[in-house]
């Protein structure tokens, strides 16, 4: 299983609290999202939203 993780940071290098995870299959992504959405990961509250690769690139470039 291949997973790609992209962590977003602010201009000064601090983590923004957002990240993108690309998974090897849509089914695996769906099951993981269902398991993790609105749960705690250590002390962090996690929300999971589906987006396309184009959406991710737009957001990483500062788009809305």
C-alpha cells in the first residue's frame, strides 16, 4: 500500500494544521476517512474531507 503525505506550513515554517493524504485506492481512502473523521489523533481533532488532486494543488498554491 502506497501513501503520500503532504503537510502544509505557513510562510514562516510553522505547521498550519492541515495536510493531504493520497492513498493507493479510493476504497482504502473512503474506509480510512470514515474511521478517522471527527476523532482525536493524540491531542489533535481530525476532520477528513475528500478532494481531487487539482483541488490539492490549488490549495497548496494559496488558492481558495
